[in-house]
C-alpha cells in the first residue's frame, strides 16, 4: 500500500472519529436487502431531521470507534453497515430508522451510541419509542400550564357563583 493511500485512510478514520465524538446519538444498521429507492427514501427522511447516514467500511468503523473511546463495538460492525449520526436530536435517528424498518423488513438496527455510551439493540429500540424533542417540549409545556389553567378555572367558578347569588 502506498503512503498516500494509508494517509487517506487515516483522514477518513479521523473524520468518522469526529462524527462519533460530536454525535448525540449514532445508530448502526444493516441495510442488506434494501432497494435503492428504499435507501434513498430513508436518507431523505433522516436528512430532513438533521441526521446524516453514511455507509462505511467496517475496519474504518472499528478504528474510529476505538479512537473515540467506544470499546466492544467490533461485533456490531459486521456485514453491510451504515451509521446514522445526529449531533442534536438524540431520539431522531433511532425513531426514524425503527419506524422505517416496520415497512422495510430488510433494514435492521444492530446497535449504536447514545450520548457518549455504547448502546445495545434493546436500548436503541427503547430510545426509538420516545417522542421527538418537539413532542417532549409540548408535553412539558402542557404540564407547566396545567396549574395556571386550574387556577383560572377555579377563579372563573368563584366569579360565576358570586353572579348567581341574590343581592341582599
């Protein structure tokens, strides 16, 4: 192998290591058996959510994961492998891929990384069932508004009962 080739591989490993380090989550999938149309549709859906999906050689993934401090991922990096990296939304890659896998049975999640820790298939699937960031914020807002809404209802009920009392 030439020195240029080895240097090029080292740059790719560094790039993938940086993606792992900057990722809020990364989901590793086996895409074997997907049609070109399915892969294109999945990439489009992920891209719209701010998630980048890359098909990467397993040897490069193993080196990048080790360099990023993720031990024990060698078994996840076998067969045709693609990785979906999200630097902002922890839930998005897992949710989108799990939903997509329901219609495209050839797609399977192998594992990944969640907020700097190696995650099992079960942990990725559990993450996929969580609502999106916007959904969680909406739920939080609803919880925060409930006490104010209840006070408003109580004041309104008191005001209405005063209106119904006969004047003395």
